[in-house]
């Protein structure tokens, strides 16, 4: 029997359904779910999943686009005591096979148009779009478990509810093992740090298989009883339509999407006064871009969200009243997170000194699925080692300098790529930029800028950008080389895949 003191992920929805049963919980396309209807659908989904022969603790992959069915599938797994494994719907071939096999998924919930990409060995249940899909079967499934069931699901707060695979920007993805307890703690941290309210009208357009959209926004907003709109994708025109119509007042997006919104024709002249809360994260927001957004929407409250999959993923937040004078900061730790900055020996460094960020928190994963060596490496000396290089100031604000593995050793001097990127973003003809280190006989690693030009401006050349960087940086930090590309490779959360850039340009 469930401990009366426990709280599970699906229990978050159950409480909201009892508190505000008739309020709209989710809109997706032409479908609308009240909190009571959504909770009943989750119970029915749990019954469908149990009816396939799955046992508590079995892993269930989820391979689909954003939809109400995707959300119900996740919460149904949680209620059935299963471990949900979200999979990037862009993955194919060996990368997709790796997630299915490494997680040991017994079943994969998949959009029908994507199911053909899965390995032949994968057992598939369609999420939507067919008569036997999960969404269709909810109408006939029992809402509550059969009392005669010999092994009814009984999720425990300390049990696993999801494997959150890391982005794999530097190595093969690792499945962070998240418990109900860890995610519920993270939801409370998000609600308090991000000022999430029942009266908000958030739009969720980023992939739900990514932890930020699901666990920092959608689930916490369901916890407070807000009205949520789910979009298939972050379409700037659709988002602006919702804001202009007064149907959305809160949006989370990575810098790439905010850049796209700011460059959309409707951004300059439409009435966007309904937009009250702007959340950004997943990758570093260039300061010049943030300044342009704030100039256009001076009354908009900006929140910088920072963290990583292993911590649920929210670790720090910079609130709207904290941006002045520290717009490059990612803020201070949230309610249930303790953080410090350490050197290579694990000793805490003085304020103002760069070092690796380490965490202690009930939000943390319990380790990496079937990877004991990687788990031991990350969890040591009583702390989780994040791999992020940062500086902490005397007021407790953190500023991320770089990923430890992305710092460039140029002539024996360490150069943070973010500082060079900010210098180049100040140039009006730079749309996007990623700075990497490439092997060099003289410099060890040559500072190299990979640039996407703005399509509507004058063509800028390599030397002009090098000189622009030199005007803002010490000479040794300026790029030795600039290469131009049509687009930067990114993962689902918007993070630039610098590993791919290094591999692509190392031999050129």
C-alpha cells in the first residue's frame, strides 16, 4: 500500500483534479481536457499499459511529437509504476536503437508515422492516430485497477519514474535515473523560483521529451492548476498569434527560439502586451540578444533557467528583478538545490574564481542507468559534479563560463568560448555563433568561430569579425579563424553540438 506521506508524479495531477476538477487543464489542437478528464484518462492509460503485461519497474520508451497523448502516456506510466524513457523524435538508426536497447525498453509508445524507424525487435503501441492507439483505447479502459489484479501497480515515491537521457554533446547519452521524489522536489523548486501561478496561461512548444519543457513548466503548471496549451513545435507565428489573442501570457524557449521570435515580421508591430513572463534557458542567452528583447518588450519579466537533466533539470534561476548589472548570470540555486564551485581537487574556490559547479539536492538522479563507472565519476566526495565551469560572486550568483570540456587551451592560456561568442554576437550581421578550439601546431588549440550570417544584411567577412572581436577582447582570446555555415547543429534542447563542429572542421 502506498505510504500516506509519499508524493508521486501522477499524484500531482490527482490533487489538482480534486481541487479544480472543471478547470481546463490542457488544450491541444481541437481537443480540450479538464483536470478531471485528464486525471481519468491517465488512470485509463495506466490500465491499458498494465493490460499489455508490463510489470512495475519495466521501462517504456516514448517516441513521438508533442501532443496530449504524449503527456497522458507519461503520466499513465507513472501511475502504473513503470519507468518512462523519452526519446528524441529526430533520432533514427543506431542512435535510436541505442536508447531502446540500452534502456531495455519492453514497449515503445510511438506516433504511427515514426514507428517504422524503430528497431524491428521493438514492441510498439501507437500513441495516437489509429483505432488501437493509446488515445483511442482510453474510452474503453477501466479508470481504476482491477482489485483482482494479482500485482496491482503501486508506485512508490522512491521508485524510478523516468530515465532522462543526457544530450550526448560530448559522448554517448547516459540515462539519468529519476525518482518520483526527485521530480516532485524539482516541481516545487520550479513553482517557487519561477513564480508559476494558477492564473497563468502558458504555452508549451518545446519538445515534451526534453526535461525542461516537461518538468520545469508543464508538470509544475499542472500542479498549480493553470490552463496549458501544447503546440506541436515552437512556430513563431503561432506563438505570436496566441499572445496577440490573449490566449498565452507565459513562454519558455531556448535562445534560438527567442531569436526567431525577435526576427519574425510580426514581432515589431503586433500587440504583444499580453505576454507577461519570458523564460529562457537550455543554452546560454547571448547578452546582446537579451538586450534587444528587453528593449522591444520593456514590461516583460525575464527569467533565466539553468540546470541539467541529472537534477531534474532546474538548478538555478535569475529572476526578473535580478538581471540589472548581471545579465550574463544564471542566478542563484533554487529551493532544494545546494551548489558550490570547486577546483580539480574538489576544494571550494574563493568567490570570483572559476571552477566546476557541484550540487547536493533531493532533485538529483540516483545515477546513470547501467553505467556504474560513469555514476561513480559524477557522484564523488559527497557531491554531484556537473561538468560546468562557473564563477560565483559574493552575493551567491553564478555565472557559467563554459562546459569544462569546451574550454579552449590557446597557447597554454585557457579561453572561455562563451566570452568570445558574446563579443561576436554584438556584431549586427551575426545571427548565431559557436566558438570551438581546433588542433593547431602553434597554439595547441586555435580559437575558431563558426558563424551563421544574418540573411537580411550585408555580407560580413572573416577578417571583419576577427577585428570586431579584437576590439572587445584581449588579443589572445580573439578568433584565429572564422568559418561560415548555414546553420549550427543542435540537439533537441537547443544546445549547440560543439563535438560535431570540432569533428567537422578539425581536418579542414
